[in-house]
C-alpha cells in the first residue's frame, strides 16, 4: 500500500504539471494519434495491392495492429525510460535517486511516466472493434480476463527488454544507440511473424519476443488455433522477462560508481 500511495501522489503531481500546459498536452496527444493513423494508412496501402499477406486478411492485420497498441500504450505510459543512460548515468541524477528510501527502479518509472500515452489504449480498442465487427468475431465472457492477462504480459515484455537495456548503463556509462534501434525492432511485432524469414521469426519469439506483444495474443481472438500455444505463453513470457530485468537492475545498481571522479 505504501508504493500504491507513492504512485498516486506521483500521478497527481504529473497531472497537475500537464494541465498547467494544456495546449502542449493536446498537441502531444494529437501527434501520437497522427503517428498511429500513419501506421494504419500504411497497412491500407499495402492491401491496396493484395488481398492476403501470407494468409492474413486486411482486417486481421488491422486487428493485430489495434491489439499491439494497447500493451504498447501501457509501456509508453509507465516504462518509457529510453533516456535513462543519458539522464541518470551521464548527468548523474542516479545519485539523487539512490539517496531516497524507495526502490530506485520504481522512482525512475514514476519520474518518467507519461500518462497521456494511455490514449493509445482507446485508439487500439477502437481499431480492434472496427476490425472485429468486419470479421464477425464473437467473444466469450472469460475472454475479457484473457485479454487483460495478455495485455499486461505484452507490456511486461516491452518493459523487461528496455529495463534490461537501461541496466547496461550501470556497467558502461557511455552513450549508446541501442534504445532507438530496439524501438524499431519492436515494430516488427505489429505484423504476423510468418511473413518474415525463420531466423527473424525465431528472434521475435524467443530472444526479443515482440511477437508476444501483438500477433501471438491477437491470434487467439482471431481464432487462429495454430498459434494458441504461443498466445497463452504471453503472460509467462512477460513475467519471465520482467523478472530478469529487475534482477539485472538490482545487480547493476551495486556496480554503480556515481557521477563524481
């Protein structure tokens, strides 16, 4: 309950800060929506030249994209620490964080949260609803709980990968370009993995499992039974990768040397 109280206080202060500059907040939300619309238009352009993509229809890929947006929005809102190395290691703000009696990772997550990114959840659900109506998808009462578990699992996978990358900064305090590259790789999870070479498919499944953020869990709701065993692994993969990330973080903090000489 202590950490819940701290989270609510951080969220309250964040909202006050954002509401003080309402126009900037609205512009940022609009920019995110525009970026999502461009990605959707790209899918429509591709299917303007074909009816199927490796056996997947246009509405199915639109549904996958909509599903992908939901866990990605949660990740962007609460785990977006892409500038950790530059801000906390190179500039020395980690020293400030370590003087407080709260877990360092929790503090940084709270400081870097961007609650306006949660609008991506609404966009993703709207896209899924549109595609689902065209596909005639029917859901059982328990599918809501499966959906929540898979969304949380997908967000944990993203969080685990990027927290692990951020932890590298504890051993190497030099600037790297790994984060932007990983963001680009993560976009591959928005499309069916069977359109890629088997090597890329293996990487997106077991090494950098971004496929569990989009296509695998979405395949369950699309009644793609051949992907069911992957779909139900999504929460497991999320817990595994987030656990590994936290262990790496805790080990890295012990190696942190501080910002001074």
